[in-house]
C-alpha cells in the first residue's frame, strides 16, 4: 500500500488515480468530520467534494515533508469555516453524528438505552454550544484521533493553542453536562 505522501506526490505529477486512492482512503473519516462540523448530510456532501477539489487545485502547495492527513484536515476545516461564514449561522451537529460515534446500545436493557439516548442528546447540545475553534479541535482529537501536533499543523496554530482550545472545550462540555445532571 502506497503512503499518503507518495500518493500525493503522484497526484502532484498529474496522476488522478493516486488522488482517487486518497479519496477512498479518507472517504469515511473525512466525511464524518465534515458532517460533524457542518451539521447536515446535504451540506457535508457538498463540503466533502469542495475539500477534494481544493486538494487537487492546490496540490502544488503540498509539501512532501509534511504529513498529508493534517494538511487534508486543514483544507476541510477551512472549507467548513468558510461555509459557516457564508451561511452566517452557527452550525449544529446532528444527533446522528454524535450517536454514530458511540457503541450500539444494549438491546436487553431499555432503561440504559433511554439513558444513553438522553446523554447523547445532552452531549449534542453541549457540542453545538462550543465555539467553532474549540469544536474543530475536539472533533479532530476525539473522533478523528489526530495528535495535538497534527491538529496544530492542520489549523496552523501553535500546539499550545490546540491544548488550550481542547482544555476549554472539555471544561465547557464537563460544565454543561454536570449542570444538566447535577444542577
């Protein structure tokens, strides 16, 4: 299996098949990230396509000494951010996007299933309330499993900023969930 860097180098040389391999390789995780950032499947599909168009359009700006995944997520984050600005509204994360990231409920215990559903709804509301920059760091870290260093590369910010945004996001989520269940 060719590395992402090798496939991107081939893409830079005009090999569209190499780009197709990259699209297939990142199709599910990138689409899920964009869905979480945009809030709707229809928007996510358009933004997914736009992300890959920009990857191809700006392929000459890719530096082979840089990991591909953070560069890809940087483009996706910028596409989502630009879309959000054009829409002029806060983006809500659909409940299905939150639910898709957790294990299937225990079918034998309806009470636990209801509790899980309530928690998912509370988490959705708390994540929706996060500022965009904190939400992006949270999703990249927790669901895309990017390292803080990779997130810093993707967002073009110092690693300390990533840590700070993540800390603020976690504190916000903790406070929101504690106030709901203990307040």
